[in-house]
C-alpha cells in the first residue's frame, strides 16, 4: 500500500496504477496525482465500460483507504446520499422515556449521532481510519440536476450542515472520483469544483496490453485477434451501445473458459452477447453478419 500524500509525480502514479493492472495515459495519471495533491474531486467522463469506475477501486487497493460508493440514480436525494434519522428507534426511545424526561432533554437525546444514519457522503467526511477514504460518486449524470446542488457544499468545503447537530467537517479530505457517461450535461458549478479527465475507447495496442495484464494466460496472438474484432464492432454504424473494455475483458475470459485459442465464426456468433448487450444491436449485426473472423488455429 502507498500513501497518496507521498506520491512524487504523475509518472509514479502511472506506475502504481499499472501494478493494479490499470493502464493509464499520462493525462489521466496527472489528473489523479493533482486530485490527491490538491484535495480536489476528479470528474471522469467517457464512454461506458472504459474504466472510469475502476479508477476509484484501484485507488482504494493502492492506498488501503475505504471505498465508499454512491451510485447515482434518478430521484436521488439528501436522505439517501447524506443522512437520515432512525425514526423507529427515535419513536421507541420517546415512548420509553416520555414520562421521566423533560421534552427538551428528550429531543436532544433522540437527535444525537446515536440515531443518525450516515449516507455515503457523510461517511466519507467522517472517516477516521489511518488512510484517506475513497469516495466514488458513480454515474452522476443519472441523478437529477437538483442533486448537483446538494454536492456543492460537500465538494467545496468538505462539510455538511445538519440542523440538529451543526456542521460536520472532514477530518481528512477524501479522494473523490466522480464518473459520468455524458447522458446529460453537468452544471458549470459542479465542473468548476473538479479536476477533469476524459477516458475514451483505447486504441488496439493499449487494449491488447489491458487484456494481457488482466488475463495473463491469454496468448498474444489471440489477444490481438480479439481486440481486432472488438475494434471492428466499435466502428460498425448504427449501433446504440458499443462494447467497452469491460465487455472485451468479459468476452476474452469467456473464450478462455470455453477452451478456445483462436476465434472462429461459430464461437463468435454464439458468444456475441458478451460484447453486444442490446437486442436491436444484436439483430442488426446478425442480419448483416459480424465481421468475418479467420481461424488462426
């Protein structure tokens, strides 16, 4: 494990990421380094399945910090993201002590940290472990625009104000990774509080390197054949959802599990669902046939 506060430069970060089988381009490694050094959130945008979420997981593995994940969705609000009160326990406590306690004392008791249910954002601010927690705010573009306003106080000053308890400030600023698939534009106010990186589909050479790192038993020739096929699919017109690196890895692992050492048309047809996870896209590809694969065996 390594302390993020001791990282010397972006090249060291890039090498550390590589030890976790994450191959980062220099701009991304620089953004990760500066995010840790400056204590600013890192906003990572890009295509689905290209390794955005994996950045936070790798940072947790490298630093030993707790990975705290907030999965965004439509309708996400403060009760889910920040905190809520344990109302059943509060009600039970009130009923148990309403006869022998002053109302003001009882109110202070039930609105104490004992009854506070911490959401991911508040847990990240309250981390007291030996390592900085890693806060992953995943797919923030899926949440409503109003939710971005909720993030501003947290990301600006790393603090949250709870009316009944006061302001809670982070004892150690967490490493924050925010991901977006760009299904909508994020507000300028949120972007201003973040460093920015874009993760695109890798070129063939990089994708082969990723496969070889993650699946060491995969022969180099087979890895190139898999990547060539996937890259052809990404260039196919009219696809709603192009396969990301995650799908390439899943497909390669499936082919190894089937005992294949080279692609052949029959296996490719039978396993196409590992790469293309949209019914209309599958129908389109099968109608026009996937790219022809020559058996390299």
